[in-house]
């Protein structure tokens, strides 16, 4: 009976030790400004590729110091730093496949990326339309544009604006973004995104995103305007306080007024 109790105690202690053991830091993959990490448990089983914020074996990946190859983990409010140990007995560590431009372009096709960018461009033009009209009227007044020349001036300004917006969100920009996607995401990650956007929910997100953005702007703009009013009032109050402070300092440093001369008898 005592041997059985001792055996159970050893098993329990071993399980607790395994549960509380700190994971090994086995591999890091640099992906542009981001990284992916492989951790391993006491048995040498790999975690799969993790990013900051993910959890493994009860630990959350909090931060990474590239210079020291050190990963900070957090568990129950306590942090632990582990250092990269290549080849630390990890079994079957996954090797990610780098994405290609073709992968990113296929994702953009499923996302209808050019259509989405076109809608965003139209929204930006509409949002900036009234402000642009006001600026052009002011510019025409400054340049003293004749009444009969105003339509041509307005058309020229509109073309310049359209060309600028198209350059910012045109085909060249989409190609640059595809390149960025291929550099930052792995082949599997891009495949997972493409799979999602190919679903009914993914396509609904694409179709309804402009409506969501429009509603968000309607909600955000009053808050922004209210915040701007508070900022302006705070600046006025701060300026008034500074002026009062300087005035008080000037009054305190002024020389005392001379005593009045005694009255003549």
C-alpha cells in the first residue's frame, strides 16, 4: 500500500513538473517587421509557428528582443525570458513555405481587391469633394480668375486631383501591396485568407465593407468634431493661463513706486 502511494506521488509530481516546465525556444522566422516562433515542450514536441500574442503550454508570447534572440513569455502575471536554442531536441518542427507574388495575386483576385480599392477611391473623392471645392474657390479668388475661365480652371484642378488619387491607389499601388503580402505572410497564411474570402461570409465582407465604412464615418465625425472643439477650448484656456502667469510675474518684478514728496509748509 505504501509503495502504491509512493508511486502515485511520483507520477503526480512528474506531471506537475511537466506542466510547469518552461518551453524551449527552438526557432524564429523573420517576416518583414514581424516574426514567427517555434517553441517545444519537455518531450520535444514542436508548437507550430506562433506569433506574439499567441499562447503555448499556458504561456503567452509577449515580446521579442532580436539582438539577444530572447523571447519573453507571460504566465499568471509573471514574465519569463527564454533564449533561442537551435536544435533543442524538437521533433518534426514545421517549416513554413514562403509565399510568392502569384499567391498574393490570387488572394487579391478572390478578394476583388481592385474593385475594393476602386470603391475606397470613390469614397475618398466624395469625402474630399466639398473641401476641394472650397479650396478651389479660394484659389480662384486669389488668382483673380475671370468668370469665363473658371470652368476650365475647375476642370484642370479636378483632373490633377483625380490623377493624384489614381496614382495613390492605382495598379502600381496594388502590385506593390501584393509584393508586401508575399513578403510578410507565408503561403499557408495567404491560402487561409483566400479560403475565407472565397466563402459567403468573406464575399459579404467585401461587398458590404463600403457601407460599414460609411456608417462608421457618420458615427466618428461628430465625435471628432466634438473632440476638436474641446481641443480648441483647452488651447484657449492654456493660452489665457500663460498670459495671466506672465502678467503676474511682470507685476511682481516691477520696481516699487517712489514715495510721494512731503508737502511744503
